[in-house]
């Protein structure tokens, strides 16, 4: 995302730069001062999030608040990793859709001695068919059914998105994890709407996110290097490259 730092005291100019989130923007601006100043005192008057045309669209909260929000997001990511995606294989030769099971190995008070026993019991309660075996979707199902394993594979993939608001404005590009039904991108879009309303003094209850754009051009589709390599191979084999995708149903 693009940011503009407004300096004060010994410096009065601005510095335009990129950062992955608000907390990192503060840290990057502070480090910039440290790297360029030796004998004078320089401080940061404010940092603004900017759009692609370097127009200021939002003033960042203070560093402590940005750090708190980033820490909360990181905690939520760790909570996600407490679940593992499995697929149940039935005795009639069919298999289930991927389903999430809590990772009990992170707990000390579980009545189950192994993750496998807990997963098998969960599957028996979840499905009516007779179960032959239950396997981790990433380790087992991907070899036979790529579509079935895609949710877990994409847990570590990210894309760049842009949210469009009902008042005609839009957010700056932001990064979100690729998830089923675009839940992560939608949640961040709602957060961007709240920021937009607060910065411009608008009533957030009278605004909504009308659509989200997934940005696929200029190698922005996914910051993940492995995915970028796959996208480059598509070009080498003259396959059609991915185009921007619009998410119209934003309600969650």
C-alpha cells in the first residue's frame, strides 16, 4: 500500500513510500529518519495512506493504535492455523468435501490421545456414510483431487484487492489472504469502509461496499513468489494470464 509521511521540526517535507500495513508504515518512516539524520531532531507530524495517484485518502492513527490492530490481525491468523483441513474417504468409494478440525495437539486437556482419533470421531459425527479413512487434505487429497484441497493450499496465498464504496470513492489497494468465498478480502473491505467514513466525517451506516476488485495486472495478483512463478509459466506457454476479477456480493 502507498503512504505519505509528513515530517516536522528540522524537516518540513514529505516522503512517499510503500508498506504492507499501517504499523509497518510508521516503522518504515521512523527508520527512514534514523538512517538520514545525525545532528538535528526530526519527527513525524502525520502519515497518510495514499491512492495510486498519491492523493491522500486517510490519516493513520497513532503508532501505538496501528501496532495494536496489526497484533490483533496476527493473533487471528494464528487462531486460523489451529484448524486443519481434512477429507473423509467413504467405503462406497466416494469422498467428502474438505472440513476443518481443531488441532488438539496444541491443547493439554484433551480427552483424545492423538489427533487421528479426534479427527476420526469428528468425521463419524459429521457424516452419515461409513468411513474408510480420514486424511489431511493437503498431504493426501491434492494428488487425486486438486479442487478438494485448494482451500488449505490457499491459506498461505495472498492477493491485492481494492474496495469500491457507495459514495463513489474507493480504497487504496490492500493485501488479504485468499479464502473461500473471499471472506478475508470482504472483512478488510468493511474495515477500509470504516476508515474511509471516519477520515471523511461520513456516516458509515449510510455507506456500503458495492464491489471488490482483485488486482491481477502487473504481477500484483499474489505477492507469494511460488504463485508468481506459476503465473509467469502461463505466459511462457502462451496460456491466457489472469485478469482482474470483481467480487460483487460483499455482504458477510
